[in-house]
C-alpha cells in the first residue's frame, strides 16, 4: 500500500539466465502505485548517501525475487492512515 516501507530483492546484473545471479536489496517508501494491467508498477523512494532516489519498479517483473513489507504506514509512524493515492508531496519533505 501507499505509505508503507518495503524491501525488494531483485536480480541486479547478468539477467535471469546468468550462471550466478546477484540479488540486490532495495528498500524504500511506496510513493504511488500505477495500475495499468500487466504494466502496473510502484514508485519507491529512498535516500542513499544523502541523495534521494526514486525508482519505478514493475509489479510483474521476473527480476523481482522477493517482496517484504517492513512497516505499515511508515510515513505517519502508524498513527494515522494515509489518505492519498500518490504521495508526491513527500518529495519536498526532508
């Protein structure tokens, strides 16, 4: 859901048919979900070394090996419900 903190494990390099697949952990807050059938994706935001990074990750990508919800309602620390479908205003906050 939007506002949750999630962790994804994805194949980072070499593709799916490589002999040795290296998995990469991606953590972030879900800013929005784009619903377009098989083209559905989510927008993740994280701060790495002081730089904000946003990634658009397809739901049905074969590169995703595992998805885990770390914390629900991460933005409001679980105190109140997120009432927006897209949290683009979160980009301007620190």
